[in-house]
C-alpha cells in the first residue's frame, strides 16, 4: 500500500516537511531542494531568489533507513548567505538533514503501520462479505437450500438433505415430481439424516452408500426401496452433520457421485466455519464492549448496569416491533454504547452531589456527540453511531444535539430513548427510590408524543406484564442507604 501525499494518514510525516524547508530557506536566504526516491522534489526558496544566478551547492545525505535514501541540496547564490564556506550555516543544515531523516523515518513507520492496519481491515471486510450474510440461522438455511437444489438436480436424485445435529437443523430438498405423500414424510427423512450423521461421526468411513434398509431404522412407514448416499460435513475438521441424497430407485446412486457430494460438503463446511468464526469475533467484540460499558457505568454508582439494562429493554422493544435482523444488530450496538461519550468526562461532574450548574450541564450534553465521534470511524459501528448521537433527541424537536423531530430521529435512537427513560425512572437515586414498572410507565405516558415516540411507548405498554414479572432482572434493587450522589438535571 502506498499513501497519497496529503492524505489524512500522511500528515504525521510528509506534510510537515515543505513548511519546515520553507522557513529554513527564508531564515538562511538560500534555496533548498529535498530529493527523495519515488517522490517529487520539494523546492523552497526565499522571496526574490534569482533562479538564473550561479550557485554553489552543498549536498547533505538524508537517511531515513539504512543507507542513503535521498539528499538535501543547499544552493548558495548572490542573494543568499555569502562569505567563506566556514561562515556558512553548515551546522544548521546538518542538523536540518538529521531532523528530516528522523521525520522521514517516522513517516515510514507510520506508513508501514497504516498499511498493516489497512491489510487487517481488508481481511475483516472480506470475512464480513463471506460470512456477514450468513450470520443468522435463516441465512445459513438459505445458502444450504441453494446447494441442495443444485446437488439434487445435477445428480438426478429424488431427495437431497443436510442434517446438522449441533444446530438442530434438518433441511430437505425434494424433486418437483416427488409424490405428495413422500414430501410430507418429514419425520422419516429427518430420521434418515440423523442416523446417517451418527454413522459417519462414529465410523471411520468418509461416506455412506447403500440401501436404506442398512441404516437399521426399524419401521418407518416407507414401503418403497431406496438407496442413500451421504458424506460428512466437517467444519474445523470436526464432523457436524451429513449431506446426503436419496434415490427411490435402488438401481440409481453411483459411487462416483460421492466426489461431487464431498465437494459440496466442503462448501457447506466452509460456510459454517466462517459463520462460527464471525460469531466468535462478534462475541469477542461484544465482551470487549461490555467491559467498556462497565467502565462507563462505574463512573457513577447509581448507573451501575444501566447500559446493559437499556440494551435488554431496547432489544425487547425491537423484537416486539418486528425489526429486521440488520435493524436489531444496529440497535444492539447502539443501545449498549449509547453512553460511550461519557468516557473522559470529569468524574466530579458525573458524581457531583446536588444540581449541576448550567456550564456543567452543557458539558454533560456533549456526550452524545462525543460518542458519535468515537464510533463513527469504525465501519462495523458507523450505523449504530447515529443511534448513539441522537438518543437524547425529543419527538417534538426540543432535544439535543441536532434538534431532530419525529421520524427524522433514527429509529434506534427513538427506541433507546424510551428504554433509557424507563431505566432512569425505575433505578435508585439518592433523592428518590426507583419507581415500579407501572409508576414508571405512568410518567412515560405523560410525555408520549412530546418527548418520546408514541408508537414505541405503546409497545412498551405491551411489555408491562413481562416487566412486572421480571422486575428483578430489569430493575436494580432499591438501596437501603442511598449515598449522597445528589439530584441530576439530566437523567441517566
């Protein structure tokens, strides 16, 4: 990877050099040229420099790495610094050459590290492309269905199936001409898939091929003879299930079909391994985020566990609203990280007893924008960053930081606002105990359509029976002896 000079990532090294040379040229009254392999020559000279005059040249090596990688030319002309060589600023120029070498060495290291980061980012992007669309159970099923149809049609089988015991997934693909009574015999084909997968996981053979009668199924209510071909699916070298074909004509089913089945099983195994890797990375990221969230909540003992409770209630609301998997994923991250902007805020403000001053309140109001700036550059969290930024917007347009109104506010932010308000009302404060679910909802109902989205408030009403039943999980215990955390102008 090669950086474009002047790009944001290049500013640490190369962009500072022309101004450094220009100031030196003006101080000394000489022309300076920096020549580096693979880069345009940087030329600086003082005002009024006579380009046609004869010059004496002093050459100094520039060595940002081992060996000379370039040179600095100092041109002394009639308008420049005159006098004998000993009187000319050789020491200054030698120090300038060393400074340039150090600066270029630093720039090279930055470029190398940036290239490594871009490479790792590219690997994660590729993983996202490969497995991001297979992250959900339904997406896995969709990919498997496509493979099954292709296998069934290419080989001319009556039934193709995949059985994955650990995922409790059995997926059949029936030939269009298969009689209805055989299509409806799902219990039979699931049993076939389970027994074949068990045989392959405990045996030494790579595949099974033979009549269905050899499977020892016992009475299964299928009178027609059938022949089964099946191979193991091995993500990460461990047998997870089987890919198989059923020929109702026992004369069909050739051994050479096993090779094609094994190739297709490898594709399924790779997809499953990618999904597992994606899930592992997501779980690791989620654990890291939760540690970060705990650090945020720990800044104020009265908000301990707040972010996770807001996350739980936000996801309940999102599922009640039938959000898509992508929308739920954005909501998951945004709700967990909605207060990430409080990192770096003075603890004396977050923990201050009594009311905040107007100046302190303005500082607290910065946290949505601060959180947005933290998450926005991270590609996987950029969509969630808007939910973080806007979770203090109000439905009537009187919120902050952007003053958005109604559906201008991102859906994730409107959901988080309801969950955030509910948790603030049901949590302890030093100046009041937390309300019960019905008391909290009564307060929320009064700001329905002004502060909060009326549709989401209605969905919260649907959840009230659940919230009453699981109050211990979603509402912290009331402290017997509250400390002097003081009242806030701003709810958690």
